[in-house]
């Protein structure tokens, strides 16, 4: 059992997130991993750089594995190619110990993350509108008589 409060917070956030929200959280994790790898690279900490990049590769692989290429159409195919390219470039960054390649990939992931955040916000607005139409204010709600003398079996 992990007792790190940050882990518990992230786990609870993921459980409560929408599917798009979970994708955003995964992007944030990869971006965090790449930032740690860049810092480790500048500190010449090979072990931390390798751990951070390995985790980033794992998360990108998970994002890629979740794609539904049959039903997802062009978007899924484009994301599949994008993830494949990111994986290739991260491996290249590891071999070359290149902070420049890591920054390039981080910038790309930040851009795509922004699109996912926009999609999540649109989904939230749509849900709020849908739920807003289906609910009534307390004044407009039908009155229910709760007096036992009026109940009939």
C-alpha cells in the first residue's frame, strides 16, 4: 500500500475524472516525467533520467494502447501515429541524452493536452446544459403530499 499523500490524491482524481479527464491526467504525468528527465539530464543523474523516461514511455504506450482504431476514425489513427513518433523521439532522446528532443516532445504534448482540456471543458458544458434542462427549480417541482392520512394502498 502506498502511503504517499500525493499518490492518494492523484488516484482519487483519476477515479473521479471523466474518460477525457483521465487522458488529461495521463498527459500531465508524461509532461511531469519529461520535466524530471530534463532536470536529471542537467544534473547528470542517469538513474533518475532513465526512470523518468521509462515512466513516460509506459504512459505514452498506455495512451496508444487505449486507442480504438476501428471506431476512432482519423482522430485515432492520427493519435496512434503521434504516439508512435513521441515514443521514437523519447528513445532517441535517451540514447543521445538530448534535453532538446525532450523539450520538443514536451511542447508537442502540451499542445495536444490543451486540445484535450478544451474537449473536456466542452463535455462539461454540454453535461451542465443537459442536466440543467432536465431539472426543475424547487418552486416548479410538483408537490408531493407526504401526510400518511392521504396515502392509499
